[in-house]
C-alpha cells in the first residue's frame, strides 16, 4: 500500500464518521407517511417557515452536502 492511498482512506473514514455524527444529531421526525399529500397536520407555522435558519436546518443542509461530497469522493476513490 502506498502512502497516498492510506491518506485518502483515512480522510474517507473520517468523512464517514462526520456524516454519521451529523445524521445522529438531527431530531427524529415522527410524522412518518402521514405527512405525505396533506394527510397529516399540514399547517405552516412560524417554526416550519424559518427552519433553515435554525441549528436543525443547518444540520439538515450540511448532511445533504456531506452525503453528496462523500458519494463523489467514494466514486473518485474507486476510480483511482
């Protein structure tokens, strides 16, 4: 094994742990399938409208970004 391969592998593992931590820190959603097509409580509250400015919204955004980056990194790592 070469040194760059080990370094890229360690970066990948650290990224996986960071993504797992971001997922586990998010609040559990209890709405389930009932929230689809207006079957659940579909009232828009102030909290729902401004969720992107909260810590939960930031975690959700960074989880999506981190998942995409980790996916692209794993594809690139496979091609090397």
